[in-house]
């Protein structure tokens, strides 16, 4: 499909990406990092991202808004028409700086250019009807925002979260899924922070880690500091997983001197691998990744540390090592329901039946990781899922089948991070309150302004 100059570059690219996602051809995060978007001006890149992410976050709600205006509300619409309607409706409802005529006219033009000239009149009529009956708003009222946020998620997801975490928490999870996640960076030195300040990047303390900062102003990606890799973007919850795994603990829960052999079983994109390598400069880290392209990206990203990291093309579920490592991190592939603010399209393609398939593979990876550590060694298991099938139930199933393993509380890990000034005192106290009765940790998306994570620790006996 070729879209020409009658449409602004940002809307053209947003339409192309949303259509590809709707047709199952690609993922939005890959397309937003692609060459076509990179070639846009900074302003157009920002608008493209806002349009794509906004439509994907609010897609279910938007469909419920415009479909009653159709002559046949339940009619099956071609993907091009559906995408044009969603894109126009999102701008009318949520982007008050965009004139209604621009949102409508360019959505109509997009439908025409995509081969839907006959349906373009319907797109025009529907969007004009919406514009006449609803002024653009950003839903500042909390009750209205909460109600709309729940409606923007699949009912089956919300019902599960309400059953597992309670209705108030389910609403908070939905609210988090409709907001732009905080941009958090990891800093190793005060000089890097000063360098960013001189470049016009404003930072604020993050929620948990002493070395984490939230970006509250400026363009981080335009700085030489970022381009040279002296600061890196990483969700604070993701950083915490690696920090918890990297705490060197003996059988009695006391800290030891360190580790010699570390396994990162599912390493890409490499942020956690790098933290493990930084915390244990004397150790050999084996980083496994089953995808060859992702392994190449991992190697490129961590090239400066390749002397201490073994990059291995390997499926974590098929690892054959026995008693080879002191500690293993199994940050397993999962449904990703804890990342809906960052990856909103997950809600549109995930089905409840997928959870059992994920869980089967997760169990296999966890069993292989337990076998790979020595007696007395530990496995930290983590997901970015909120679903019990991928979290507690995986742990329970594997432990029932594994005689030489037991679950350990993360309490000692948290205390050690506080003692070593990795965690703030307030964060340590709050994390203790989030521990389950088995000592696992739930980082729910509304609690610490992080993505949602589950973290548990297993010891090989």
C-alpha cells in the first residue's frame, strides 16, 4: 500500500503501522523503531508514536464509541476502514490540539488512498457525527477515566484481575494500562547525571533504586550521553529483578563474597544481563537467546563486556547443563499482561487459552534452570505477567515435580539490597509488604510506577 502526500507524514505512518498491527503483519514497537519513522522530523515522530499508542490503548473503547453510529453496528468492516475510523475518533476524543477538520479530512483521505474510496463517505459521516456530539477531552475526572480505562480492556482480563487482586486493584491496573509509562534510566555515576543536566535533561528520583532516575524533561535520546551508551533506558522493575538475582546468598541467607558462574537463561534484550555482569565483575556470565537476530542485537548492545559474557544461541527450555552455575535468572517469555501501558496491542491479540501454552514452556525453562545450578545455588524466576497460571502456578507445579528444590523468600535479598544502598529504605519497606506468604514478589503496575512483574526464588537443595 502506498500513501502519498495528501496526508501529513505523521498520520500516514500511524495509519500504516496500525493497519499492519490490525492485519497481524508486525508489532507496533518494531514498526515505531523502523526506518520510515526514523526518517520523520522529531515532531512527526512524536505525533506518530502518540497516535499509534493512543489508538491501541483506547481501541476497544473507541470501537464502542463509534460503532453505534453505523447503520449496522455489528457489521464487519475492512481493516483499512476500521483503522481510519479509529485513528480519526481517537484524535477527536483525546487530542484537543488537533482541529476536528484535520482529524476527519485526513482520515477520509487515508481510507481513499488505501483503496476504500467507496467507504470513505461512511468514514466522513461517522466522524462528523462524533465531532458534533462530543468535544475533545482528556478525561480529567478520575471516575470517568477509571470507567473508560476498564472499558478499554478485554472483559475477560478485567474479570480475572478483579477475582485475583480485588476490584479496586483491577481498576488501578486498567488505569495504568491507559497511561504513558515513565521513562526511567539507570545511572552508574553522578557525573553522568550532571552531564545529562548540562544537556537539558531533567531527572527525578525513581521509586525503588538509588541508581534509577525518571526523566521528567528534555530529550534524552538526543544527548551524546545516550548515544554513547553511558546511560540506558530500563524499567525500574526490570532493573530490580536483576538486582534481586545478583545478591550473593548462601544456604543460610547470609551474603557471600560473590558468584563465579551466572546463567541468564532468556537474556535478550540484555539489560538484566548487563546488571548481573556489572554487579559481579569477577564472574563469567552465560547469556542464552534462542533467536539468532535477537542474539546478534544482544551481542552488539553488550559488546563492551564480551570478555566476561558468553553469548550462546540456545533455547532455555533445552539447556543440558547440570550443577554448572551459582545462580540463574529465568526471566521467561510470557503473556506480558503487566506491560499493557507500554505494549497496548497485547490486549487485542492475547486469548485466555494462550496462558496454558505459555505456562507449559515456562515450566520447562524453570526445570532446566534448576538443574543448571549447583546444590545450594538459586534460580530467580520472573515474568512480566499478572496471571497466576504463569506465576504462582508455574512455581507450584515445578516444585511438586522436583524433589531437590524449594522456594526461598526474597526477604533476605531485599534486606541485602537495602544494606548495600541499592534500594532506598522506604522502597525496602514497601517491597516487604508486597511479598506473598511464600516469599514471592508481586510488582503490580499501580504500586511503584513500574511495569507489572512477578518474581520468585528457588533453591536447589
